[in-house]
C-alpha cells in the first residue's frame, strides 16, 4: 500500500532508544526492528513531511519537520542508546518532544508514530496523551518486544544486573500501551504483526479524508 498525498500529513517518528530497546526478543533487536519499519514507512509514504525524535530519560528532536525523507533515512542507522547520556525512559517526554516538533498554525493532519517497549520509568503518559488530543494529533503506538521478555546485555556482552545481582529481564509493557489506546486519538499495534505496515498505511491514508481523530470501529 503506497500513500500519495497532496493535502499533506506531517508525521513525527518518536523512537525509544533506552537500553531495553537493544533487547533481542524480536529479531534482530527491538530498536533495529523499529528502524526497519520506519524505513518501510519512508518508502511507502509519498508527499508527506517527516520529523524524528528520540527519547530516553528525556526527549530530543533529531530532525525538524522536513519534506526530505532521505534526511531521516540517513540518520536511522545511528539511532543507539549511546546517542546521549540521559538515563532511564520517559515516555511522556518523548511524546511531548514529538508534539513540539510540529509546525504551529498549519492546516495539516498530524500523526506521531511511536516506537517503544513501554518500559516508562518516569513521566505521566496519560497526561501527554491528553495533550496530544488537545492539539488534534493522532498517535500510532508500535509495541516493540514480547511479554515473555528478554535478558539484557551490554554491548560488550556483559549482562546487565539489578541491585540483587540478577540479570535484568525487560518485557513489553503492552498493558500500559494498550491502555493509552483507549483514547480516541491513539491506536496500538504490535510491531511483530506481519500486517503492521499495510494496516498502518491504510490508517494513515484514511486520515486524509476522515474527521480529526481515528475511527476505532474501522481501525481495530
């Protein structure tokens, strides 16, 4: 499914780059699968504008809204937890940073494509979801990981240990992420679903003709 647009949608990719995104419970890793899906979106979305935000303990705008999809593509291989030193994971700040990336005052549909395992250790995700709704911004959340989880290791292969000396196990927090999708402007998708790309492109395409928020009857 290729989406061609003349009226325009602004899409901000918001990518969790906390250490847990290196988990390998989905191949080749949570972060790499996210990057691969973003690349597929860039190939299939034509005539849109894109921005890129990453977040750990805070959100950082990597690229402002641009029509140059190749600028986004060129940055994707470098997304990594070591991009900056902030610790933890603040999903709220990731969403707020993405919201602040949109150009104010333009009559364009706005969508955040959010990639995360939901292990948010700080911030109020429900408040940021309400803030997005107030700004007429839709969010598609891509849950990355499995509920069974995966042990976490540092890049050198050394296990990441908790305070008790046990290897840290990271799990997809689908309960949190699915809970956010009860809002009319948010949809949850599992990144491991084989139809996730086509389903999401159809949802984005419908936004060109639809009312402000998602029609959950059609998209679930």
